[in-house]
C-alpha cells in the first residue's frame, strides 16, 4: 500500500512486479507494469534480462522494504543507477547497499547510521495515506487496538492491553484487530477479537480511540493513521512519539528493557497494565473533540500536497 501511494502521487513513475509465491503482488494496482517471477510465462534467465533492462533505464532505483530479488542491487551498481531504500513499516531487513536510506523510524535510523556510517541516512515522515478519511470524534466510548501480524517482545502492546482488561472499570467497547495472530483467549463481553484484514474505512472509521501502547516504534504508521483519522490516541509517553502526539492521553513507561535488533542494541519500554487501564478509564466518556481536530491539522500538515515536494527534493540530491 505504501509503494502504491508513492506511485499514485507521482514520486515513483516506473514499476516492475516480482510475482512472489507467498505475498500478494496486487498486479491490478499497476496494469502497465512488467511482471517477472511467473514461471508459466518467463524463465529465470528471461526474468534477469527483464530486470536488468528495467533498471538500466531508471534515473533512481527506489526500493521499499526489500529488493526481493538478489540481482536488483547488482544491476543498479552495474548501470550506475543510484539507490534509495525505504524500510516499510519500520521493518529492518538484512544489510543491503544503498546511496540513501529514508527511514520513518528512529529505530531504523539508528540501525542504518551504525550499519552504514559512510552512507546518507535521512529521517522523513510518511505522507498521510490518501485513503484515510478524517472523522470528527466527540465522546470517547469505543476503542480499537491493531496488533498487526504479530511481533516479538510484545512490540505493539497487545498482551499488555489484554493484561489491562481486568483493571478497566468502564463499560468500554474494545475491538482487538489481529492478522493471523495467536492471541490468548479474551473472555470479556466488552471485547471483540477480529482476526482478519479490514479495509481502511472499517479499521479507522468507527472507534473513538486507538490504544497502541507499543514498546519501541518511532514514527509508527498505525499511530499516524489513527491520529489522521480523527481518533484519540493512547500510546507510550516517550520520544519521539510525545513530540507529535497530544501528551495527555499517553502512558508513561515504568522502565526500559535492553534488547538487540539485528545486533544493534536499543531500549524497549515497559508498561504497567494497571496504568493503561487507568488511562482508559480516565478518558472514557470524556469530550475528545479537541484531540480529533488536532489529528485533522496533523493530517493536513503531512498530506501528500505538503510532503511530496520534500520527497522529490530529497531524491533529486542523488542526481546532483
């Protein structure tokens, strides 16, 4: 979805689809794109020829998340095509070569600065997704948590929220959204567990508040999307989240745990489930109109209209 946004808004002009056996490639999103990886149509050598011809005509090779194909970087270097790499959704893959790393997460920023001290690493926020529709929220009664597709060390705070349920006194409505998650059983009539994909309108359109007391993300996309949709956001009160989200709904960590991410040490916040419960109770049935309007202003500031020139300016430095 993030790559499609960059295409739809003219930052990326040419697309080559690698048909992957495990991941949906959404060929319908790019009807004019060539496709490799389909053994019913092309051989492995034909795929290499198509890939090299594609890369040789580019001004810049812009990669999201991972190159997926081993020769991608090799061909770019052969034809002297500069490489910009953007880790998607704050996921840091194996080490790879690039001329410019664009990160949305402080975790990834620190990782690439340490891994490639001789290369450029820039931290630039992701534009507000064009599918996000802002909606005015007034009273805080319904809550949403998005656990994603799972994470080690309870990165998204899913277990911490489940542990907080017995301490929540208010008659809340809570949806815990998962994606192939092995969630523990939740025996609470106030809670609905949803283990399937939801559209943006389903995910961000109904609830009043987003509970996502994650442990070590930086500029988290779920937090940004929820805020831009007009939700009150309950997250961790730590840097850099507390520099761009309203701080009153945030939960203070009770400490930090030392972890390692691809051999790079970092701090992971720890939270008391009772504090999460207390924050939810304190905000339940309160007027959140001001928070909702703050999300609207933030979404406008980080709209594609405002962010596209920044991306184009940054990428153009690779051609100078």
